[in-house]
C-alpha cells in the first residue's frame, strides 16, 4: 500500500538565480555607494580679466550621478528584462529600490541638480490641461516645458 504514495519533486528548470532578495538589496546599497563616490566632473573655465596674467583657470564642479533602474541593471551585469521578470518573492525589494530611485530623481530635479524635464519624462509625470470653447473640450497631456510654451502663447 505504501508503494502507491510516491513523493514528487519536480526538477528545477533554468539557471540558478543570481541573487536572493536580501542579496539584491545589498547590491543596491553597493550601487548607491559606488555612484555617490564617483561623481560626474564638469570642467568650467573662469576668465580672469582683472588679473595681470589675463588667462582662464579651469574650475571643476562635481555632480552626483543620476540613479536609475537601467543603470542599476548595468551595474549588476543583468538585463532590464531580467529585472522585469523577477519572481514574486522580489516584489518588496523591487518596490523599495524603485521608490528610492524615483524619490532620488525627484528631489534632485526639485533642487536643480538634475534637469527637471528629463526627470519628469523618466518618472512619467505629465500635466493635464483642459481648453474649452464652442462646446468643445480639448484635453492635452504635456510635460512641463510644453505646458509653459502653451501658456506663454495664450497669455
């Protein structure tokens, strides 16, 4: 009778996972530290017209690197498709990482460190404007730059 009850253990398919959820979060912390310790260096020239030497000096200005999911995938050596297809046990970690990156980009754009138009496109932010007249309502979804151009032309 015991021979009828056989334990079934399906074989695992595919490659073993590169990371466990906790390890992915650790790698994200390493990614942040790496990007913050390697800022983008911009060289600006300063004209010294009041100087007797009348030359220009190079002044270096540091900018933090913009964090993104795509850049994180490159850092890991994985594809964006890999990120999108992570199983359900990664949902909490993916949500945390995505929220952190979105907030970082938004705060950087708010204080002028990053270009606000580029960040709004990355985050999918749009303004909705309604124009009405003659019984017709027109809804326009625009980014901030287009909104300012429309309002400037109508005012």
